[in-house]
């Protein structure tokens, strides 16, 4: 079974389960209404049994109704939650990602993948490029080699930043002077 077909199957099963939950909620609500009617009008059934029915079927109705609504809704897509997966993909692809690659990785439609990539561009984490064939390519920066990281300059003095060991030695020397 292909991935697309499996996704359609899962969605159909989810919707079917939502309908079944809704029917259970509706059926239970009839028992709740009957128990309330018997409590208000007086009945041969004892009050304890009617209250028990009210609590039991009321709980089932509420739970099944909540489940039906929850299953029926399609969850909203949050581009921020897609960032870690997109960054991992960009690292694997040497910083260059297409919409189709992102959609496959995130397992979302192309429009949602484009939305997540555009979010990276909007927040300055990526740059939008166009291939010779007209395909959108998102260039994600920030993936430096160890050499590039080591050659980084101190922001305030324009000189290479001291290695961690040198910084630790300077900190230890400063503590000894105190």
C-alpha cells in the first residue's frame, strides 16, 4: 500500500470512528433525557437507579461527544512545530531544501510544507532561491564546518575567539588572583 493510499485510509477510518462516537453520544443522550423525565415526573423506578443512569449515560454521552468532535476535526498545522524536522532535513541536504522534500519529511501536503518553509524565510532562518527549472529552493543558513566555527571572530574586537581551553585557563587564573 502506498503512503498516499495509507494516509487516505487512516483519514477515512478516523472519520468513521468519529461518526460511531457521535452515534454513541446521541444514543446515550436519549437515556439521559429519559432518566431526567422519570426523575421529574415520578416513576416506579427508584431514585437511586435513575440518578445512576443519569450519571452513567451522561458520562458516556459527554465522553463520546468529546471524542467525536476531537476525531472529526483536522488538527491545525503549526509551522513552528515543523522547524526541528526542517532543520534536520536542511542539514542532510547541505542547507538546501525544496517544498516537495519538506512535504515528504513532514508528511503534510505541499501547501503546508511551503507554509513552514516560508515561516523560516520570514524569521530570517532561510533564504528563498529559484532553480534554473523554476523550482523554489530554500537555503537554510547556520550549518558551519568545525573550521569555520573555529575561525569565528569576537564580535567586539575583530580578533579570533579564544578556544575553550584558553578561556578556562584565563578564568582559573582570574580566580587565583582573587
